[in-house]
């Protein structure tokens, strides 16, 4: 595990985020750039569990990637974490990292302010591959995370690894995020913005 402890460490991460996300948009809008067209859904809380880390680590190994990144999007990595903690809200995980390393990262940094750890204080965050073939965008307010892929084969591989731990599709994700019997406009917008291709 490696953390971004300087602005120089964070700059390439910010560049990768810009390639993947349209930060002018928020859910239920499609927050991903056009290259990402295939979507799966999980719960936001799951992002901080060993189950999630083990699935992502296995997926990275299957796709022959040596590492993946986690970065906070909100609060602002530079203006909040960098300014107050000399920590830029980002970690790189490798195939040698364990679920204990992962749990420590999301729960214990910044070391001098555990209440600001990503598990407690990240409203928006993103996981992404070092080669920008996939990304996972988590939104605490809606309590969902969207797994996005540049091609269907990558999505199917992820789906086979993640299995029954996925939400049942965009309609299930919309109901989970906005309630089964209310907020129909928000549910419809999410479903229309993340269609099944």
C-alpha cells in the first residue's frame, strides 16, 4: 500500500480522475466520461469491507494489473486533506496487500484524525485501474457505488468474480438509492443514464 502524501504524488491521480469522471455531474446523472458504457452496481458501505477488497484484488489479478487506486473526490483532496493533513486522500493497492492493509488505509488515515478517514468522511470516492479500463464511483448520499467499464468483456469478468454480491441491476440500484415507492423522477433518471447496453 502506498499513500499520496504530497501534491506531486497526487497530480497523476488527479489526471486519471479527469479522464474518467465528469466532476460537473452528480447522481442520478451519468458521472462517467463517454468511454465508460457498461455498468454494475453495489452498495456504498460495501466499499469499506474486506469482501469488496478481495473481489477487486482478484479482478485486478485476473486482468493482469499490478495495482489499483482509491481516491476521495469529496471532500476535495487538495483543499481539505492536503491542506489540513498532508495526506491527499488517495492510496495505491498492490497484489501483495492484504485486507488488513486495506481496512487500515480506509479507517486509519489521516493518522492524526481518524474521524476524517475515508470510511467516515468520504462523500464521493473513486477506485480505478492504473490503465483506465474500469472505475468504481461511490456516493455516500445515495448509498450506492457504480462500477463502470470501457468494454463488455471487462464488465462480464467483474460480474463473474463479484457474483451475487452485486445489486440486481440499475432498477434495483435506483430503488436502493431513492426508495422503492418514492422519488420516481430520480429513479427514472438513474435508469435512463445508466442503461443496460
